[in-house]
């Protein structure tokens, strides 16, 4: 695993990434919420060739079409060894992306803080607009990689009203 993606909210990370000498603010930690001490992440190939599929996989879980903010971290930047990792389906209806989903297992609070600091110092913070996300979903549907019926009703309506299909 070379690159890991975590969906975040840029607004929470703005202050944290602009003054690296200041203590890590608490708000960015809200983007690293865990479930049973496991953290949901997506593997991104070093050449980023699967990034669009991961974005479609994320967007396929949304109730509404919206922008996606994310952090991409090179695992070599982690200050300690990579936690135990397990493949999971990521709760997406987009099968192609499901194989890229990973969970960090049995994390401690200290590991979450270290990961947040790694994001703060080393991640590529990127954003995709609502329009870009809709275009990726529509392209996956047109190419037969995603079924429109796998999306939530408001997402289906949005794509149809924008004449993207």
C-alpha cells in the first residue's frame, strides 16, 4: 500500500495546515472518526489510476450529489509502522471501488492523533466539486460500470435533471 485516501472537510484542516508550529487543533480529528477502533480508508495506486473509481465509490454512498474533499497520504510518511490493515467493502454499491477499501484496525487515540499530524504535514489535500462528482457518476453509468438504480433517489434525480445521462 503506497497511498491512502481519507474523505475530509477542508474547512477543518485549513488552520491546522497553515501553522505547522501550532498545536494540532481538535476539529480535524472529527474527520478521523472510527468505528470499533477501526478507521476507514481507500488505497490509491501510486500512479493514481484508480482515483476516479474511488471517488465514484464514495459518491455512490451519498444521499445527495456533493463535493468531495480528501486527503491523500503516502504511507512512507507515517511516523510509526502502518497499523494492521484489513480489506473491507467500504459500504459502496460500486463494486469496482469496493476492492480498494481498507480499514486500519484496533487503533488507539494516539495513533489517530499521529495520523492526523501526518495528514497535516504531508498529505495532498484535494477537492472535487459537485459538478465534477456528478460527471464522474454519470460517466460510470454511461460506461456500464455503475447502475443508476444503485444510487439514492436524490442522486438519480440530480443526474437526470442536469441531463448528464
